[in-house]
C-alpha cells in the first residue's frame, strides 16, 4: 500500500510517499481502507522532532491520527463493526498511521461515520472535534447559559467549540483576526473580539469558561476575566499550564485544566449526532491528495487555515 513515512526529523521535505507493507489486524483490531485523513499541528510537531522522546520508541513514528474510511476486515474478537461499515476515528497521535491507504485500529477508537458527512468531512472531525467536545462537556462541565470564550475561534478546534457551545445554549465570544469576524459570527458566536485590536484578557467582562484552543494565552493572564468559579482550559501542554493546574487543583475557585483528546466512541457518537442534526457543520479550508502531504504540512504550519486541512486518499 501507499503511505507517508519519515526516516529523519526535519522540515516537510523529509516526508516520503512510498510503498510499504499493508498492515494485518490483530484479534481485537479493525482494518480500515482509509478514504481521507487530515493534518493536525501535532503531526508536524512530531515530524519536526519536537516530541521524539515520546514518539520514537521502536524507530521513526508513523504520522496521521484522523481517519475516515470503510471496514475491510476485522479480528475475531471485534464485536461492534462489520466489513463494509463506513467509519471514522482517532489513532494515537504518537503512533499514527492514518497517512496511508490502510490502518489497523482498536474498535474502541472509532465509530460509525455521521450519515450527513462525506469521508473528507468525517476525517476532519476526530482530533479537533473531540478536543472541543471533551473540553467543553467533560472538563468545562458546560451548562446552558454559560458565558464561554474561545480563543482561536476560526481554527480547527475553535470552529467546533463555537458550534458545540451554541448547540448547548451557551453565550459564546470568539477571538480571531478581524478578517474572520463574519465567518465566526456565521458559526453562531454572539460576540467576536479581534485580537489585533483588543486583548481579551484586559476587558471587564468575565466568563464561566475560557477555551484557549491555540494555546496563545495562559491561566495567569486569563484570571481577571474568569468568574470566581471559572475554568481555563488549554490545548498546550506547557510548563506554565501544568504549574497552574497544580496550584488550582486542591482549592476551590478558579481552575486551570488541559485537554488531550481521547478516542472515545461515545464522544464520537455525540459529535455524529450533532452533525446529523445540523447543529454542527464541518469546516474544511483545503483538500490535498495524500501524495501532496508536504504542501499540506507547509500550509498548516502557516497558521492561516480556517477550519481543517484534509487529505484525500486514493
């Protein structure tokens, strides 16, 4: 089969699209014919070697964690899927494997594809959608009427977060560049702050929940605009974030938390339901064929994508 591999760390030039051995599913695994994948920042951070202490056991890591496709074979212990099912899911980003024509995956890490989504749309969901869903619902304990701020509202995670929060009857403020103002309002945001013109951490308004979807702020900066019981959630595993988590864990009041998307089928099913009910739409910026993976990575690294970058797999 064709797949993307790396044999050294570095720029997008190290990505190779070549023939590799087709995987065989274990007893508890599903073999999926991949129809589409997507690019996430974690993919090119692994490629650059930023996470090699975690990802390089047993050699260079495979890349790609989002996938959508068709079940081609199942192990004899698999109970939830059958050959021919249209599915989508999330591979462990550190072990990857979704930048390929086939992937083997645990049945617990995937779900049936949303009926209203194409394969390309479904492949754009898992990392970004689960990050937003688990941030708001699990970590943030989102309730109707909450005042929510999403920093990075026009990005992959942010576009899902704005829509999920609105679907659950929150008041949403999106932070993005001025050129994306109308786009974020179109997602359902009640208010938009242009970060070029205003620092949201300096305003008077306070929020029940702040999701820093781009990891560009900090708990310390956001404390003045958090309500007394407010929660700050970051997508960036930084030293400052872990210190803030430790400082707030044992005390009542404001909390700092970090989100690391988990491949839970029930959460994927929750996202599918929102999509099939037309409460959440998938935003795709560009689609590249898998053979043009280097260009897709280069575009992702610019930070200018509105929504997700998708890879079409032949």
